[in-house]
C-alpha cells in the first residue's frame, strides 16, 4: 500500500528514493522523460522488473530530440517483459521535446511528480533539480488530467515502439548525429543533462472546443439508408451464435445510429471511441433511440461508471486502474467506434480484458492507417459492408466530380520517414508563391460554394489562407493555434457562406459532419489511403443545395499518387497494367489534366521492382513487431500482396532464405526439405480440408507429427475444428455432400476425409505424401533432430493458409 505524503512537497535532491518507493508500491507506473541515459535506467531497472513480475501497468515514454537518449539506455529498457511493459520513443523531427513527469497510482493512492529530472543518474541523485510531488488525492483533477495527457502523448502517431528492430534504426541515426555534431555530442556526454532550448512550441494538432451536447429531435428515429439492411444482418449474426462482428459503412450512412438501434437488444452497453466529441454525440444518439436507458461519460474529466450505457475514452479506459473498475463480464454489448484503430495496443488491452455477449466494431475504413488488416479482430466476421462507392450507386451519398491537377513539387527530394514526409522539408517546398497560385487557379476553375482545404501542416494552412485572402476571398486557417474562433463557429460560418474555405490539418478526418460542404481541396500529398478515404467522406453527405461534391486533388510524384485513384472506382483495376482511370459510378466523374496523366503513366513505369517492394514491406513489418514476422503476420500487417512471396520465391521460407533471414539451422532445414515446404505452400485448396488434416498432424507434437494416421483417427479433430467457429462451418459445410456432417457421424466424416483430401492430396503431391491401406503418411524420412524445426516451419505455412482461406472465402461470398 502506498504511503505518500498527504501534502505536496518539493524534492531538490535524491529523487531516486521517492521514485523507487513509488515503483515498489504502485500498480500503475508511467514515466515520461525527455531523454533517458544508461546511468539512470540502471538505477530503476531492477525495481521495474519486480513491478512487471507482479503485474503492474508500466509505460515509459522518452524522446529522440538532439539524440541525447542513449541507445544503451533503450537497450536496457528492452530487457523488460514486452507483454507487461511498453516503451515508446517520441520522434521529434527537430522540434524541442522536454517534458519530465512520473505518474504512480496503486490500491491506496499515488502521486504525480513533475519537475526538471530526466532518467539519468545525476538528475536522480546529486544534480541541481527541482521536482514537485503531488499526492493524487490532494489534486485528483490535476492527476487525472496528467494521466489523460500522458496516454494521448504515449500513443501519438509520431511515437515509435522501442523493440530490437527500431533500436537498430535509432542507433544508426544516433551515430550519424554524433558524427555530424561531435562537439555537441561531447558536451552532452560530459554534462549529461543541460537544457539547450525551451520546451515544446508546437503541440499536437488538436482543438479542444467546449463540448456542446448534440440535441436530436424529440421524435424517436427509424432506421434508414443502409441501416435496415445492416441491422438485420447484425441481428442474424448474433442469433447464429457469433460473439463479434464488424460493420463497414461509409461516412454519412449513420454508423452511430445503427449501433444505437442494435443496442436496444442489450441491457448494459459500453461504447468506446478515441475522440471526445464522438463520445458526447454518441451518448445523445443512444439516449434518443434507447428510451429509458441513461448514458454516462467515462473520460479524463468525468467518471460515470454506473450508467446503463457508458461512453468511454479509450485513452482513459485503457489505463489499468480504470479498466479494473469494471468486471470482465460487466457489459452485454461493447461497441468500438472507428474500428480501424482497434489493432493498437490500447484497444487490444481493453478488448482482451472484457468478455461481452457481443462485440461490434464499426468503421468506414476497414484498413488501419498503418496498413494493418483488422479482419482477424472479429474472427473473420464482417456482418455488413457498404463502401462509399456502393452507397453512391444506391443513391445514399452524393456523387463526386474529381479533378486531378498537376503538382510540380519534386517529392523525390523530400525525406520519407516511413509513414510520412519530413514536415520541415515538405513545408519548405509547399510555401512557394507559384505553388499557391497553382492551387488558387485550379480551385477558382472547379470550385462550388463551400470548401474544406486539407493541408499538410499548420504552416501550409496559414500560408494558403493568407494567400487566398490576399486575392479577395474569405478563408480561415483552423488548427490547434487558431485563436478567436472555435471549430463549431468556423463550420457555421462556412455553412452560411460567410467564408469560402476552411484550411485545416487533419481535424475533419473522423466524427465531423458538414453536409453542405460541396468542394474538397487536397493541397497535400496522399500519404495514407485510409486518411484520403476519410477526408473524401467529408463531402459526400446528401444535401438539398448540392448535386455533387467537387474534389480538387493535387497530384505529384509522391507515394500512393498512382494507386489512390483505384479508391474512386467500382473496378479497382487489379492486375490490369497501365490502368490510369477506374470505372466510376453513374453521375461521378474523374477528370485528369494532360500533365497529370503523363506523370501517372511515368510513375507506373518507375514503380520499384517487385522484389524491392516486397522486401521494403517486409522490413516495415519486422521493424513494427521488433522481430521476424510470421507468414500470417506478414499478411495482416504488410502493404504488399502476400501472393508476391509465392510467385517470386515459391514460398515465404524461400523469401526468408534469399535475404538471409533464416538462422543457420533453419537454412539447413529449408534446403533439406524445400520440396515439402513448397508443396504445403502451393497445393491447391478448394476447401480447407488439406490444411485441417495437416494441422491435426502438427498438433500431435514435435516428435509425433510425422507419424502415419488413419481417417478414423483424424475424424474427431477434423469435425471439431470445422464446427467450433461459425464462419468455418458456414463456409465449408454448405455443399450437398457435407450438410450431413454438421451432426457428427464419425464414419461419414472419416469417409469424407478419405476421399478428400487424403486420396487427392497424396495423388497430387509428387510423391511427398502417401495414402495406402487406409493410412496417410509422409513419404520421406524426417530424423528426430529435424522434426521440431521442420514442424515449426510447416506450422507457419499451415496457419497462414487456413486463416487466408477463410478470409478469402468470406470476402468472395
């Protein structure tokens, strides 16, 4: 039990004593240090290891500003168990980063320590430092706000998970910086902690408007547009025994109201989102539909845990102490808004904790912004899908007229930082008068009445707003530093046509509805196809005063420029080389100027070779995970089609071998059993049966998996595997010959297995498998010393092929 002082106290020396005391007694330990040094980490590491062993929630955030953080320190922190401890690095990109805070809480109480001390020996012991320790019961509001801000910062897009792969990257950058600035490096190593600049001067681009409740009409609404279809599908899914499903619905079709209608069938409901305004809007919508049920907000400022319907901020709920205020089975229905975020650690922590009767994920974009597939998060079950192209075809969203205009910025000269362009270099290229003139003239040529302009940075938004105003238009630059007008007021001015354009930076991606907007101006490169899709949705809502939405998009030689047009068509053009313009729905148009067409054709010719693209995608996933990804993880997280591995290298193991990614022992196994590994990889699958049989064999253990087996021995496992998940049964127990197998009959199942896959697979395996006298076996020897590793490599392919088979079959249906 914590025994903190009941009053705030000033700590001017030996901070380490208080820090260690809190680590020893706390269940929540959040450390924020502008930089970390090896000397400081060594002082706290043993206590952190003990805290992790007892199950404490530990997070450590540091930064790369001026590369003061030592790679050795990060390496020591990597020794902490990754399933219990998260370490992230703030990528400052040259912006000063100087926060220092330690947050602790436990069964009794905790403390917030804020001051000047980083994680270094001198700062924690004898250095001249001032820190203030505030017990959280003295100022609970301040403590909760600090906790909320910490979580927002910890999971910010520019933070990077520290793992062996990202540590290699940081170590290289660290060495390059030290070589370039040796005097500065020496100064830091001698003094260890010297404040070189003032604190952060460019906070995250978030505007905190006063929350105003959304007041719907008094009359209870009825489902409309796609909602009746989706609601029926959800209800059928639940009645069929599924316990989770995802709904993919384009922006403007009413995902929140759909969730509210579905919630009428449940008693206790949890709605989780990552934006405050979404929580309040959802609460109003749910209360409007669910008469008699009360809603409550659970975030950094409010903690209503007793309401029938709780609307929780993921940043607050994912904090261990808050999560454990609820029982695991507390909620009948959990709804995760913007489900494409749900692969992140904060969401995973919440989803792994709760056991609801049903989990419903809703999103307009079923891919994450980092390329990850979220299909697996709902056990392969998507109850309903309606993208914005389909919705336009059904008349539920406004058509678009797209104008691709030429952007002469040379993006090949701007540093690419893995997921985005270097902000300073990009701004330098964008903040040119001839660039602004090009944007203005194309906007004047194609615009309608109300425009949102999407920019890369605050600097660009301010620059374009000033340029447009200088040329006689009324515009606003809306971002975190905008003063004198709230987002709500700016939207109202645009709606009344008192201004022509709102220039903004990612404020209108999610959770904002402005139906009257009829023009979208993309003055930024498309770094993320998901964000581009979200932003397109801002202009597609139906409105009496618009016939279509005009999209004006600057196209330069940036990444994704030659593939994003596929998002705008019914025909994605897969496999059709040289295809520039997709087929659009009726009343939609795609117009490209001559220079843009020439540029796109040139980009298609210059696309990096297949092998290079696949290797880059692999490296990105490896860095993200901190280790070599499995075949299935590569499919879930990779940005390139997984079929490329098979087409180029015949197997995933072949790819790993060609790039030296296998261990010496794995390389020997690969070379010895290459024919077998390629057979498992390439054998055709009209049903899952071959891989289910192989999985049965593998599940018998490292030594026994190679032993022969009969269909009768396989039958119980075979039937159990295909019926334990509803989607497996629905996909592979639907033909006339297999319907009888739903009610288990061992003889019938064994007879099915004997015919397919045993007889067919042994016949097509080029002698690698044998099925004689009712016995199925490998037709090659595997010595005892090879069995464990060959099993592991075979298992990886089997897992991928089974998961991919069911995913592909579902999508086809």
